[in-house]
């Protein structure tokens, strides 16, 4: 078996698969727990990618929960004083800060005379 290298160094299974979680660690757990007589590397890569994806989805949940709660009138009233950790803030731009439609874009750039 020829291993891929980068600059003379051996690449890990995780690096070759483009994953953050350790493929080798999950493969050793699969072998140790004896789920099957033989466990291929492809199974470990697939399982590691699946676990990594699921963790990423769970970490995104607080943001979605915050947006759902704040957009619903009853839930917002009930959970008004609750802080949702890692939820961020609800996007909001005050109407005074927004540009006015065509009137703002039609004004000449160099005209700063306010006495008209």
C-alpha cells in the first residue's frame, strides 16, 4: 500500500479524507467493540464523516432555536427574559439607518448644500 505524502510526511487517514475528527480513533473503537469480524477503512471514514456532520448540525441548533423563539409572539413573551447560549442576536436594521429607495440613489454625489 502506497501512502500519500505531503512534503515527505505521511498523511493521516483524517487528512486524506478531509475530516476534522479522527478516523483512526473511530476505526479502533469499531474493531475493539467487535461489531463485525472485519472492519474496512471505508467504513471508518464513512462513520467519522457522519459523526462530524451530526455534531456540526447540533452546534447550529441554538441559532435556529433563538430565531424561532424570537419570531413567534407567544414564545417570545414566555421566553422573553431567557438567554439562549451561543444563539447570537436577531438581525435587525432600524428604518432610520436604511437608505431611501430611488430618492437616495438619484441625489448627486457632490451636492452637499442642505439649504434647498
